[in-house]
């Protein structure tokens, strides 16, 4: 069992840290939110006054932070953690951030002899709680091998996508495709229903036909078709529109840098920005169905 410090105990990080405790690791936690820290301390985690004090004994540091600027603030610069971590520390960043930001942190880590892995996740809050996340890692094979057993205490599928930043690239490709699939599925369902079709019957037909996809199989966006999907609880919880727009922004920025044409991704981004602008940013991303139904305000 390892001495792990977990920084960033939000919707994802909180349950991930809980799973590490349950697996028997010695976990020290740190977050700017005292309530988030208190919840983990109640489960048996240790804590400290500062991030620097929290990593004092750590063999492994894991971060799960909102965006690139938070990751840079925690690791880089005079007051960043990399300046004080011992050379053999394993550092895993599971935040979803731009690949070039992640590579910048990796380079700074390597310069100090610290092993760094980008390991963004797929699977959402449900997957974080259930310990069934997919980890998509970028970094050296040796670092991946060191991290694998710790990651498997929080996830089910652990992939090595390639060198530093590759985990972030794969993650933003996946989420761009997810946004396109969800928008396309919502569009097809809205067209069928406008023609008088039953959304349950239409969904079943498309599931068994060439339009079948993940949204139809497990996350149907039409209310009432799938009892457990966010659509059937007024799009509450799940993967929020504001997080999808963030990830689409990362994908589009990356496409510009690499001169990649992503017309479908650009369209999906515009759809989600419009939808977010109608006050839907805190709904699940399958609420894009409302845009097609004409339910957006
Ligand atoms: P969140 O906003 O719920 O949690 C982030 C936590 O980081 C907060 O508790 C905040 O207080 C803490 N924090 C911010 N700056 C800090 C600092 N300098 N030091 C210590 N703590 C700090 O976010 P989340 O939903 O848990 O998402 C975290 C990351 O995971 C994001 O990059 C997101 O894109 C990604 N992600 C989220 C989901 C999801 O469904 N929520 C799914 C996959 C990936």
C-alpha cells in the first residue's frame, strides 16, 4: 500500500480519494474547500495546513483540479509542489487540461527527476463513486507501470495512450466524439417524434440498426425512454453542459494548433455554447435534446 496525497476533492476527486482509502492506502488530502477536506478526514484521511505540508511524506501525488491554470498553480513556479518533491515521487494529474499544458508540467517534473503521468478520466461522477473510471494515460511506459495498480483502485479500464500529453489528446478526442454523437442522436429523435413516432420505439429501432451508439444504449437523451438516464430526472446530475463546453474548447484549440479540420466538433461546440447560454450550463449534457425539441428558453 502506498502513501498517497490527493489534491482536489471535488465531484470527482472526493470519491476517487475515498476509493483509495477503501483500498487500504494511507491517504493525505488537500483542497481549498474545508468542507471537502472534512468529508475525507471523516473517512480516515489525514490532512495538512498547506499543499506543501500535505505532500511531505508522499510516494505518490494525485491531482484532480478544474482546469490547466489550477494544475500549473499547484505544480509550477517558485511556490509549486515540483520544487519541493523528492526525485522519486510519482505524480499523476487526472484533471482534463490542454495537452500542451500537461506536457509543460511533465517537462518541469522530469527536469527534477520526478515521474509524471497525465491520466484524465472518463466515466463521470458515477464512475468515480463506483471505482469504475477509465484512465487514459500519457507518459513513459515505466511511469505507467508504476501507476497502474494505484489507478486500478479507482478505475476499471487503464489505458496507456502514448507519451506525455497523449492521455489528454485521447480524452479530448473522445469527448468531442461524445458531443457529436449526443447532438446527432438528439436530432434524429426529435425528427422522428415530430413525425409522430414513439421515442421508445424509434430508440429501439436505431439501437439495433446502423445508427446504434453509446447514447442510445446507455444514456438516451429523450425523457422517459431510459429510467436511469439523466433525461428522466430533468437532466439533473450527470456530466454537466459547462464541462462539455470546456472539453470542446480544448478540442477546438488543439485542432487550430495542429491545422486539423474538425467541422463536426466545431458545430457541436457552437450548439453546446448556445445551449449553455440559455441557462443550461448546470444540466447534464444530454439536455441538448431540449434544444432540438424547442424547449430551450
Ligand atoms: P470540481 O470543481 O467539483 O472540483 C475541483 C476541486 O478542486 C474543488 O474542490 C476545488 O476546491 C479544488 N481546487 C481548485 N484549486 C485548488 C488548489 N489550488 N488547491 C487545492 N484544491 C483546489 O471539479 P470536478 O467535477 O471534480 O472535475 C475535476 C476535473 O475532472 C476537471 O478537470 C474536469 O474536467 C474533469 N472531469 C470531470 C468529470 C465530471 O463528470 N465532473 C468527468 C470527467 C473529467
